[in-house]
């Protein structure tokens, strides 16, 4: 159920409602809107009729049942699009198209600093790079771990770019959060519910990637796990799903953008690098994603892809990324966004 507060309702009225929700055995989640606040009451649906009594409380406009299984992520709870703030000067979900770029893995200091400098010069607003790498093969490069986080922090100090990096288990959440500006949940961990709950308990934005065999409803239920723990700063990332097609690494589901826009208020980022697996498809898929309404892109860029420790074939060289960014401005403008 959601409790819709009246426009201009006093804070004491909102606090009284949240207290009553707790007394009834539910967990309140306050969602701030542009004109009014909404309070989600999450818990056992069998007792939802008792929540209807909240309509008589001071400052309450209405109590409305949520039909979707994902409650806090639903457009039923929040009609307007959410904007997730990354830093004092950067947010995802508004009028600015946000591009995150960098190598799949942090390999050494020279590589990450060169990558960060190059993507900053081309116009990217965030740096991406993996310090912890969950790989299909146990013999593949697994990342530099904390040393990689330190190098990403050094790149941030050099360029001013905030960075996003992946966290792969609940035990390392606090370590990764202590260095990074945004934590990524990768496709392989998108239904690791213990990890989703853990990142839901920290005060950092979360980039949640869609699992390779996930339906959109399952994707939104994973976002719900994070939000139900208190962290409302969730950004969804479509990175391709597994189909029968072998011409590309995955099938990039661009139709997910308008579908998600209709179902959820959360921002949506597209990963054309993992979505296609080939560097020469990244630019057209980036343009198409922006035209379809994406709020951002996450793109792999490496100064020497032929020698990359991971995902070299899907990484752009800096010059190609620079050309992509220049042309992307036209598509951003057409989609009523700035870059």
C-alpha cells in the first residue's frame, strides 16, 4: 500500500503516519515527490485492509493499493522520474545524458590513468573500471581488488571524474563503498539476494545490471530488494540478454527502455559494450539507446584493447570513443537531453 500525503502536509503529520505504519507491523519508506510525499508501507499483504484506516489521519490524502509485486520501484508509488545524485554536480535521470567510460578491468596505474584522462577529454562524466571481476572461467583475470580501488581513486583525483566499480559479495561491500562513488551489481549477481540486501543498507548509488536471462519483472524485483532495505538510489542497466543469436555476445534489448520507463520511476542506463560484444557495434547501439530514451550509457574504453586483460574485443580505443561522443551530442539533443 502507499499513503499519499496532501500537498504541503506538515512534517509532524508525515512522522505520525510513519509511526503508525510501524505500529501496524509494516516498514515505511518515504519517497519525496516534487509536490507531495508518498509513504510506502511494505509488509504482509494479507493485512493491508488495516492500512486503509490511515486515510483518517491528519495530512493524508489517500491510501492506495499497489498492484505490481515490485512496490517501491513502481510508477504507482512515484509518478515522476527519479533523479539519482552521484555528486554535487552530477545526477542521472534528469536532462543531462550521463556517459560512464573506461576499461573493463583496472590492470595497472599507467593504463587506468591514461584511460581516465582520455574519456574525460572526450566528454565522459564518470569513469568505469573493475577492481573485482567475477569471470566465467576461474583461470581468467580476477582483478586487482583493493589495489585496483586505490588506482581508481587516484584516477578520480587526477581527472575529477567520479567512478563506478563492481562489488561481487556482501563481505566486500563496505570496502568498495569506502572508495567508489557508485557501486555496480553485475549481471551474474543480479539475483544474489544477500548482496542486494547489503548494498541496500549503504548510502551510495547502485547501478544494477540486468541478468542475462532475467525478465523485466524479475529485474525490477531485484531493484526492490535494494530499495526495501532503505537505499532508494538505484539505477537500472540493460546490458543484453541471452537468446539464440550468436552474431553478438548478447542481444541488447532496447525495447526494455520504453517498457521500463512505463513501469518504473528509476533511471535507465544502457551498456552497448556487453550488449553486443563487438566494438564496431557500440556506436550505433549507443545512438539508438539515446533515441529510445536512455538516461545514460556505460561504455568500455581501453588505450590498447589488443592487450586488455578482459573484454578487449568490445572496447573502444580513445579516438573512436571521442568520435562517438561528438556524434552522440546530436542524438542527445534530439532526445531533449544535453551532453
